C-alpha cells in the first residue's frame, strides 16, 4: 500500500468536482481480499471488473480550474479469485494509477503543485481570456520541454492521461483517452505495460516495427490521438477506432484485426487498416464516440468545435452552435471514402449505445442488402454538460434558435434509422426518444453489440430533471434497463413527432410506481443518500434470455460525508451485484477497503480474457530515487536549482 498524499491547509473552497466523493484518492493498493455479504454468482469466478476515471495526483490547489474529465488515469478493480474451497470466490480489491508519461513526470517533479496539462475547464470557460489560455498552454509546453532536459526522470512523449475507459482486444486490456493512443495494462493487478500504437505495444517482445496510429511525419503526434470508445466486433474480433485531429481531413479511421483463433468473418480484411482519411468533415470537432454495425461505421460531425487555432481568432477553443446542423456520416466498414452524410437538428452526443443493420432482399438478385442502419444514442439538446462538468455556466448563444427548434434541456436515449436504400437522398426515417427519463452511460451485453440487442442499460437521476441535475455535480441514483426492442416497435407503430417526440413519456417516479410485469423500462433506485456509477453487464453462463445475468456498479453512501461536504478519512465504497433480469435484487455487496471516487467508464474481463493475455516482457515502474551523494557537476547543479525555481514559479 502506498500513500502519495501531502495534505496542506486549504486556501480556497474546493471545486465541486474535487470534493465529496468526486475528490481524488491518493492511496493505491495491490490485490487485497474484501469481505462481502450475500452470494457471489459463480459466473464471476476468475473474472475482474475494472473502472477508469480521472484522479489528479497533483492536487494541492483545490480552488483551481478543474473538470470532471481532467486528472491522471486511475483504474479501480475487483477481481473474483476462485479459492481452494469448492465453488468459493474471494473478491479482491485493487487500484493503481496508470503510469503515463504525464503521471511519471508529475510525481518526479515535486515543485509542480497543479496538473501539467491545462484543465478542460480553462479551455471551455467562455470567461477565460486569450491571455489566460495562452499562458496555461505555454506553461504546459515549457514543462513538457523541461521533461526532456537533464534532471528529468521521465520525458513526456505522449500527453494522454488514459483516464476515460478500458476495453479488451486481442490479449490486451487497453485504457483509453482521446489525447493519445491506448495504454496497455496487465490483469488482474492493473500494472502499466505501455502504449499500444495499433502495430505493437511497449513492454511486449517486439515483432513489428512498422509505423502505427499516426503514421510518420510532423502531424503523426496528433493523428495517433484515438477515440476513448473504440469498438470490438464480437464476431470478427476486429478493433475499430477513429482519430480526431486539428488539421484536414480532421478525422482518420483504423481497424486492427485480431490474431486469435476466434477471429472469423467472410468479409474481414486480413491486414491492419490504419489512419485512412474520412472525407467530409470541414473543421476540428469534439468527437468522443461513434457507431459501428456489422457492416457500417458512423462518424458524428456535431456543431461542437474543439479547435486550439481559434485562439488566434480570439474565439473560444470549445464552442457550440445551436443554429447549425448535426451530421451522421455512414460508410461501409472498409470503405471510408464511400461516406454518406445525414443531417438533423443541432445536438450533442457523447455516447452511442448500439448500432445495427436492417436487411432487405434485392428483388432482382435475391441477395440480402443493408437497407438501413439503426443507432441508439444518448442525445443532449445542448452542450451544457461540457461546461457544467467544470462547474461553469454554459455561454448564452449569440444567435437565436428558431422557435420550432427550441428544446428543453434534456439527455435521452434516442433511436435513429438511417436509410441507405435511396440513391439521391439520405433520409433519416426515424429519430425520436424512446423514453422521457434522463439517460446516460449506456451499456449492453457485449455479445449482443452490433446486432439488434433487446436491452440497453444506463444511469439516471430520480429526484430532478436533467436540466436541474446540470446545476450541480451530477450524481446518479438510479440504474435503468430499457427494452429498446419493445419501444422501437411501439414507436414505429405510432410514430412520435420527429426529433422532439418521445415513445414513453413517463417520469422516473411513474415508472417506479408501475406494477406492470412486462414494463419495457425497469429502474433500480438506490437507497436514499446512495449513488451509483456506470454499470456493466455480466452474462449468466447457463442463461437463456439476453438479460440473464448481473449488473456490477460501484456505489457510495454519502452519509459518510462530513459537515463540510468532504469524505471521512475512513469512507468506503461497495461494489454491488444486481440481478439484471429483475432489476430489483442485490445478490451480493462487496465491501471495499476504501472509497471509489465517482468516475467514468469500466468493463468486465472474463477468466478467459485474463488467461489469454499476451506475453509481457517488462512493466512500466515508478522511477527510482537517485542516491543523494551522487556526484553532480557544478553546471548541472546550477541548472537544477534554476529549474526548480522556474517550476515553483509555474505552480
């Protein structure tokens, strides 16, 4: 166990995303046995649940700019080890920082009191002056430069903090963040292996030396930036990704095949497909997620810009234009140059839930063709979340939205049907919300992805509207299961108004009061004062139905908060295992040795995933302290003193 905290008296009130159970925790632990109540399903034996999230290690100035999406990546896991006793399972807690270049440079530079990278809040704040943003960026560039000079123990070659999500592909567990390539970690101990570039991974025996994500050249550093939400095809085992950059063509697209024996497809490419340009995007955008069906991929070109070059124009780095249009670009999986664009009303989408094909039979040839592509996504009516996650007020639009396009602040699960069976037009046949309740952090049974899955799981708030929730640090006290198959069928039978319409108009309270056995929406409401995080589905091994299995979620009881809103030093979280079929019963509660801050995305890794990991030659480790009596030349000593002075002045 390691304690990296150096607490100092607070000078300013803490930021809402740096306090309570959003506050980072500096204690990391190796695999540690946990107590539990209830019965742990045998389906979990040998597997591990892991969740990613930002946890800033340089956290001494609590009144600084901060954003929920900032912070060094920290993985928090519970491994379900099979014990020697018959059918017995011993849960073990583990949490580790991801040893990125930025993290290692930070902890070996004790003069640095705030994160090396500028906060997203600083970049998106409409009140941030051009001078402020420029100074923060120059500070980062100077610290990155210093990391390459004598006296540094870690050079910063990649600026990703790998703090957003985690997935498994081809024998590797990969932590992701869109400011760099994925970082491999080892299961179940969560040790850091190295950066994965689509061809090979640091820390593994080298077999391929060809360029990976980003290719070669001056812009390769930016082109290797990868979506935080890659997709793995459950049949072909291909890894599909996109790369969003600040220079034309703005979006690139990659496919990494699997080398495993389970990879099979009659139309699968036999080689890596790296950094293919995706035409049609006209400017740099904030792109977080995309859609993937069995035959097509969907890029979302939304009116949310992310362009550092705006600084030269005295414009915000991040800006949302509600009078513009949202565009979905659909192309065959291996042909991004065949992209077709579908336009709709301005919106923001940070997460898609699932995408799948609808087939039709060609009357002439008798062959089956893709008639349309379906997509489920969490649609926001504005970009307010980008600002509220940094405790900022969203800017007032400078242009007026037409009255018939104005919508209330909301985030709902939407259904889109994008018709491909038209030569001259690209119609969106269906686009409406399935339910009126707030819905985010979607997930589904992995084996059902890219097909017409029946169920989508997600998070909601039961005591307020989504707009009201944005006025404070967003905390989720309800886990939701939606029978999307039933609601889509209902919507097609009696179509709601396009865009603004909704199939099921009930509130959370109405659904909780429902006694209908076959209600298409089921909600597990947390006890009063308890809050959940994103849930992940684990299938029952002998299950028959798609929802036969379990939902796993970290939960926290906020009665452990002190009067000042901070967590007690002994505050702890649980991992709850919930019956996904009934959405009513907690079958087991794993009592963790410490709390788990509210974070971002997680995943379930099966026994087979863990057993089939690729060979690791070396791990990333914390730099060793140099001996104090080591001989240092007078010139180097003078430089180190000057460097320390500069770093202290930079904060």
